C-alpha cells in the first residue's frame, strides 16, 4: 500500500486538543498501528505528543519567536510543531525525521492546514543545520535519545539559533542546562501516557 494511503487509512483528521488551530490526522490507539508498521519505535507521527503540543502552543502564542525566520523542526513526527511555526509566520520551515512515514504524515497534515513544509528524511544529530530557529518537541523520552539530542541542541544554540524544547515531565531533560520559558497542562490520551493531563514545559538551552 502507498504510504499516503496507509496514513489516511489508519488515522482520522481532527483538531488538536491543546492547539485547536491545527488539524492533524491521528490514530485511535498506538498498539495496533505499531504492530502494523513493524518498527522498533512507536508511530510517533500518528499522535500529538505533549511536548510537541507545548512547543506548538508557545510558538503560536509568541509568533515573534519564529516570524520571518528559517525554522527547523527536529524529529517532527506528525508535523505539528512545524505547522505551528509556519502558521506563526516563519519564512521557511523544514520538517525533519528519520521515519519516512512521519514525513508523509507531516505533508498530509501541512496540506490540511494550508501551509507548505520542506520535508527532510535524515539523521542530522551529528551535523549542524542552517536555521535561525530549531524546535524539538518531546525528544527527551529516553536516556539514549537524550544523550544523542543534547550535543545537537547545544551546538545549534552556540551557532546562534533560538532553540526551543518541549518536555512533558520526562526524567531525562537536564534542567540545569536549560532556562524555563513556559508551563502548560496538556491533555493527552490515557492509552499513551497512563494519565489524561501532563505538566509540560518549554525550555531554552543556557
């Protein structure tokens, strides 16, 4: 089955609860879709994760952070954060993920919200990206990913990029290396997180 048809068959389009300005295609349950994709990682592209919702909310409420700027959405998943940046007036937005299905989903979601993203299927963590703003929603979900993400994010900040990170109370974000910008209570599916609301923060590297 073509990838776009797969995404459409296993998701439905609806407004994101904490960021209702944005419509996304979402799955009802992670486990059946995870089994269908046969991957080692969950289908991150099929759900609006809390960290991404926090960054998207922050960007839409603070459009000056991205307006007129080149934005890079790291580990874009559904494209929620990238779409928010585009709606907030970014001059160009690259949505990047290592999962090709994520970029297919992000493209479908972008079109549904009448915006255009530049898709990039790549692992960029060993590189430096050419962007004025780097956005990362919910990338500190385990210890190994946190260790891989930190050097990239600090390198981007050192090169002059504004770096915004969403964190829904995961234990792997080293808060002593970041400054807090905002806090939100984000509604989430119990099937994903075991709770219905996650305290979510947006941070900037020091």
